[in-house]
């Protein structure tokens, strides 16, 4: 029912020549990905160039953020309509770097999720606890708050158009990962909440990705967990060979989907 998905989040990396080169190498290494969907999210400035590189390939283009309005006096912002026009199919929203560095609130993130859906962009809603919150036993409380707030007000039929990414903040860029079973526990909890927000069937259709120091040598372990439907990859997506390996290791065995 759920085909795994692997998303490259390049963050603020990739000037034009590098972005083209990296996208070409990933495209050439994943000509016909089997049992996995693959997306690349470059910085805004490289979206058009990467769109050209990916034209005609099964790899999807995504963005790392968007505003909730269509247009207007919002200096420095980019609207979902602008992203859709460039060929973006998805948009990462509520990433912890935006929550913590840019002080994005749950309310803003929820407006962005709704706006993305209005423009047929698949939101990849990120949730995750800090090290301190985990230490205090607040992991489930934090991710529940972020999930409920991020999806607030969405009609049940829109839930299935969203992807969730569980990214524990302490695992991002640190080389520390949640163990596959720690991640699976949170994914299971999130799926339970999705059932409450929509239905059991819709919750089963929503992909929940894991992110946080996913590398070629641990990707296979995560993909063995039935509750983990792929990866949101930061640092390791900047090397074509690493990202290609992660995508291949995240593929459902024999091209089958996860139930
Ligand atoms: P790293 O893979 O570099 O830990 O980053 C994860 C992340 O933030 C992806 O969105």
C-alpha cells in the first residue's frame, strides 16, 4: 500500500553548477528506481536548473519551504503556486531548522500545509523532539503536538496526500541516529494519531519517513522496519553515490509496497 520514498534535502547547499552535476549523477544512477520513489529538494535558486535535469526522469522535484499565501507583500518568500509552476511535486514543511532557527510556529506550518495541498504539492511535514525533550520523556507529547497542529483543520481526505517525516532533532547532522526500533516506536505512535485524525485506512496510506543521520550503512536497517516508509536525507544526499545507495537500500523488497 505504501511505496517507500527517499527525499534528498540539500538544505543551503548547491550553487548552480554543483546542483546540476549532483542532480545529473543521481538521475543517472537511479534511471528506473524500483520499489522506491525518489525526490530531490534543492535550494530555491537551483530549482529551475534541477527541474531541467530531472525532466523526463521518474525523480521528483521538491522544495524545502514555502509561504502560505499565493502572492503579495511578503518580501523574501516563495509561494506554493510558484513552486508548482517550476514542476515541484512536494515541499518539506516544518523542518526543525526552520522551527528552531527561523522560529516557525505550528500555526504557520499548518497554514503552509494547507496552502501546499491547494496547489497539489505533497507536504512533507517534519516533526521531532530535541535531546532535552527526549531526556524528559516528552518525545510523544512533542511529536503529537506538532502532528496535530500541523494537520489541524485538514479534511480527512487530504491526510492521505501528506507525508510525515520523523526527524529527532538530536539526530540531525550529528552522526547519532535513533535506533530503528526507537524510530519505529514513534512512527507507530504517529500512525495511531493519524487513524484518529482520519481513519485507520487513511492512516495506513500515509508514508512516515525517518530522518536524522541516515547513511548508506544504516539505511537498510531502517527500511526493514515495517513502520518506516523511507528516509529524509540531509548530509548524505550531497554525495550522489551515498544517496543512490540509500535509495536502493530503502526500496521495498521485490518492488512490493509496505502494508
Ligand atoms: P542529516 O541527514 O544531515 O542528519 O539531516 C537530516 C535532515 O535534516 C533531513 O531533513
